[in-house]
C-alpha cells in the first residue's frame, strides 16, 4: 500500500477554495488557539480571584466561592456549552439576546465558547490557587503582617507570588486541557481544529488522514506549551523553595 499517496490528500484543495486541506486544518488550529488563549485569560483571572477569596477569614466570601466552584465543577462541559449558546440569549434582556443571535459566524459561536471554557476552567484554577496558598507556611503571611502590610498587600506581594510558583505545573496541565477542551466548541458550530478535521473527512472521505493530522497538530501544540512552561518555571523558581522536595526524593 502506498501511504505517501494517501497523505497527498493534505495537499489537495479543499472545496471551499481557501487552499489545501493542510492549510484548512492550520486555520482551524488558529481558531483553537484563539479560543483557548482568550478562555485562559478569563480562567486565570476568575480562578485566581475565587481561589484567593476562599482562603480569606470572611466566612460568607468563602461560602460564595465554594458555591461558585461546586456549581460549575459538577455540570458537564458540553451541557454548559449548550447553556451558554442556546439558553443565555433567551434569558437576557431581549435587545441583548437579539444581538447575540444575530452575530455573524464564527463570532456567534466563538464568544459563547470562550466564556464557557473560561468559566469551566476557572473553577479548576481556583482549586489549585487555594491549594497553593494553603500549602504555604503561616510564616509567609505573618511576615507580611510583621512588616505592616494589610491583608490585600500581604496576598499581593507575599502569598500569591509564592503560591503561583508552586502551582505552575498543574496550571500547565490546565492550559493543555483548555486547548483540548476547545474541541467541544464544534458542537455549537465553531470550526476549530477538530471541527475542520471532521469537515475534511466528510469532504474527502479520508477519516484516518483527517484525524491523524489533527492528532499530530494537537500533540505538537501541547509539546510547545510544555516546553514554554518549563522554561517559565526555571525562570521564576526560587532557589531552595521549589524543587527541593523533588531533589530529596530523587537523591540529587
């Protein structure tokens, strides 16, 4: 069997006339990254806020943060995607709902996908931020208090910088997850990478080539994320604080 001939389909023009199938998939990768990056900004901002508030002395704030996490953590992603796309325009004021319905594609699918993925991921980030803060010794916050810092200043200048260094590895995993989870957006019509691979197999009847190419692109993209985050970890590492436990376990 001549496998080279089978892979030639990637260089054939796609029916839309925008270029080859390979170019068609790479444009889908662009939408995947645009969705994931925008959603990650929302996830990181909301997650950091909610995770931090859940460690404060105010009990009602902690309870509100817990409620937020439990609500969005226990509803499947695809259900949330449908709620943001189909239900939200019906429950907001009519003028806003009509505007949302009349947005031209792909924006009509892109914005709900970004909001959904951002909020869905924010609860996971919130859990990691909370765990990172609580893993620090009380001496960190007490030192800030001894220096005359207020509670918000202690969090900003002492606690959060150290906590984020601790949780960089799980945050890397969450960024990779948000890239992969963006594939759910195809259910509301966003032609990101998986959606375009599906369209390619419908047009060309080459199921293996379409999804194998998409798989390779996903792997290469996430490998790039891993390498970038490892470089960031090395840059922000505090000597003697991060990596000490791993060094003890490995005997180095």
